[in-house]
C-alpha cells in the first residue's frame, strides 16, 4: 500500500486507463496547461499530449456535446467540470443525449463517457457554487452516479467508471482533493453499485456518502464513548444504489439515520427512506431520521453556512432520537 492524496488517486486512475486504451481522452477547462483546476490532471499533458488532454473554452454545453458525439465514433471521453454547478450549462447534453443514446438508437450506439468534478459546498463559495446535484442526475434513467469519499474508493471506482459502457457522473469534492489515504501499489477496480460498511455496529445504521460522511465518523466516535455502537455505510454509488446492503444492516440494527449534503425535498435520503419502510418496515424499532442541509440556497456568511450544513452534533442527536435516549 502507498499513501497518496485524493487528487493523485484521480490522476492515477485516469492515467492508467489512458495508457491501457488509446480511445480515452480528457477534456475540460484548465485540465492541460494548468494541470487541472485542482491539480487532478498534473503531468497528464506532458505524458499524453494535447490531442488527448484538451483544454476547452468556458463553454460546457459545447464541449459536453463534442464529447458525447465522440462516443458514437468509438471514443471514451472523460469530461471534467470545474464544479458540477457548471454542468447545468451542459445538462441538456447529459440528460437528453448521453443518457438516451443507447435506448434511442436501439442499442446501435453506446455512450461510454465519464463526467467528473467536484460537487456540493466547499466553504464560502456562495449559493451558485455550493449545490449538490447527485439526486438530480440519479433521477435520470441511463446515468450512473458515483460519489466517493476517500482516495482508495475514488481510484477504484473511477477506473470502473471509465471502463463502463454507459455514461457515469463521477462527483468529487474540492475539500477532499488534499485528503490522504492508502491505495494498493498494483491495479485494482471497485465495482459500481456496491456499498461499503466503513464501520461495523449493532445499535443503529448510519447511511451516507461523499465528504459529509466524515461527520458520521466523528459522531460514531463520540457515541462509542457512551456505549452506542454505530454501523456506518458508505453508499459510494448513488445509482445503482446498493439496497441490499442498507436493508441487511437495518434488519440487524433496527434503526436508521441517513446523512446527506443535499436539500431535503426529493433527494437520495428520501429514496432510501421509502424503500426501507417498504421492504423492512417490520424490522424498524423507530422512525427513520434523515439529516440534510437547510432548505435554502447556501449562504455565504461563515456563521450561517455552519448552521446550513449537516454536522456531527446533528448526527448524534438523530442517533439518540431513534434510540429514544
């Protein structure tokens, strides 16, 4: 094993796959000359050249369309958005074309493409740069949605996403690019659609994904001191969602708390709440509690932003609520 940063895990995954398959290329704003806005493509221009690591204008709709079209001629593009907030400019290409090419062509065309970049909040960046769109994309048949929380998962899942023959939305975090973690020296791939139990427990299940799962870890550590055993599940992939892993855990602990950095209306935690009550109702000893951001645009004020974001104290409160403590 070796210890590397999240950004290095992303770079290694892309580089390894590009060495393996010449049809893969990277396109996006500042990915080449600048080594990536977050240095996640550092050194790739030097190795692969300007035909495979391509700087684009600030025109997400245009380069998303070019990339989607190129899949129909045998290419496997990786499109980097400087933030997924900017993907809204190109969302027509993602939803109306990438997600539907296979079905609308009667299976004549695949669309092997990865759209990747940071999601959700990253400090004081204002309302239009602090949005989580995982549930938006996950709502679309034809798309797969991946949200890793550490370097090991990021590398293994990104390699799987690049090899997938369907379009994959791969969502990272500006606040995780510097995170360090262990990854294997050799090649490894993690399958999409498989959750991971990050912490075994018996009293309550906490389900989360992405950078906000760190608050679940903090809460679990504090609750352990009080004799409360939390099982923490990292979904890793939002679509397809590993329902069986969640159901199996709930049937063991009989209680569920869901932590998600997203607005509360119609999100991933809503979907989980529905299928758990539908398929494991008799195992529940308490109502499900979900923790989300406030139902407002993200504030700029640091004091308000702290209140807006979910945190470990809310997780602790939720756990104690489902335990009737």
